[in-house]
C-alpha cells in the first residue's frame, strides 16, 4: 500500500493508446438484470441508448461497448461492483457480479481494453447490509478477497507498478466512517487485505468532494492512507439549479491544478474527471440537478483533465460510459448518436474540428 514513487508511469492497456494517456470511463453493469419493477431501467433516464434498454449480462452488448471504446480512445473500463453477495432482497449485487463474469469478461474484445473494479461501498456495506447485521469490516475484507480470487489475475485487469488497482467509492465519507463505528482503522484493514491476497494493491478513492479554493488538506488522514484520489464530478451540483458550463470548467481547471500540485508534494496520484453533462431530473431518486449535455463542452472538459493528467497520473476518468440515471453517458444514444464519442476522440487528438 505504498504511495507512488517519483517517475512512475501507468501500465497502459493493449488497446488504442492516445498520447500515452489512460482514458478511463465509469461503466455500469446493473441494467436489465431483475424482472418487473426491480428493473433498473424503470427508475428513469433522460436519454435512450442506441442499443435500447439492454441486459448487462448480454456479452453481445458488452462486445459492442468494448468495440466503441477501443475505436474512440477509451482503454480502461472502471466497473461499478458491490461484491458477490446479495445482502438485501432488493439489491442486485450478485446479478452484477454475474454480469461481469458472463457478459463483459466473455466478450472477445475485453482483450483490447483493461478493466478495474470500483467498489460501491454504499451498495455493498450501507444501510441494507447494516439492517441485516453484516459487519462492514468483515464484509469488505471478504469482498476484496473474492475479487482477488476471481478478477485481479485476469489478463485485462488494470495494474499500476505491478499492483492491481481498486477504486473505492467515497473512502473517507463512507468506508472509513463504517469501519470506525466498529472500531477498525482503514490502514489496518487495507493491510490485512493485502496480506491475505499476498500482493500489494493500489487503492484509489473515488468521488470525494475535491473542490476547494485553497486546494486539499494534506493533513486529512485518508490522503495519508490511499494511493490516489479521483473526483466523480469535480464540482458541486446544487439541487434544483442548472449548472453553467463556464462555471464548471473554471472551477475544475483551478481545483484540479491545486490537487495535482498537492499530489506531487505528498506522493499520491490524482485522477482528474471529465463530464459530458449531468441530468438526474428523470431519475426516481434524483435531486433535480442539471448541466446541459454538450459535446463541445465535454471536449473542453476532457482537454482540461488531459492537461492536468499529463503532469502527473497520465490517467483521466470520465463519468461515465453508461450511467443513465444522471445522464453520465457517452455511449451512443438516439438523441446524440456518436457525438460524444467523436468529441472524445477529437479531444484526445484523433480528429480535427
């Protein structure tokens, strides 16, 4: 669990390489897995995928996603995953794990694109698990050991410095809080997992609130434990308001620079985010937040992230490929066609305007 060493470079995927950059996208496998009202498509979405309301277990769907990814410069899928267990009857954690095995990893083009696991702490260890008496520390360790046995040795699993990379959703706000409530320290639990796996892992916290005019607090304990930090959005999106693109781009350009400078001083990696837009107004559990879906502004968002990443991690994270609840999607849609993938390719240097 050591921090990055000076001069470290990423082990790039075998797919399309763009200026030595790792281009990651958040990728979701929870679509169409459960019958009837439990189908996630019924929770609401503002855009319509070109492939329709698909089933994430379908390797044909996964194959098309991977071909698009490889064609347009995406070389890493950051796969949302919440362990193999069904800790509540209303959750589809086990079905998502099956979709990973029987869908994505059965698609032939997975050989051309890397993947990593994004451990969804709230979905795996949150209120539903607590109600059923699950110990968060025990469950977290079991889930990561399962991942080690089933995924970390896969030929396409993403590694850095030879270490499998694991993203953890909101380490500080969720995982660390759950562990402390049961008397456990985050650093000790991560070390226990690494000993049991018999290998070092590289831990990246995803989704922490990173916008601050003054930059990060380097005394924050999580920063001393985790190997990397990756924002999901990069800025605040107040409920009931439209977020202006100019405000968003100005904020992330400032805050990402501060975080990258701090990362270099403190020895952790910073993975800047890019967005195509944001819209949770049609999601049943949304908070009426909105930033217009704009291919040209998405291109600028990628450019900002790319410029920051060039001086550090050489890895950007796009939210996302197919997070339709919040329109975090650059997958081709009926409404926009291939515009977002073409904007990405252009931002990465593959096309001219």
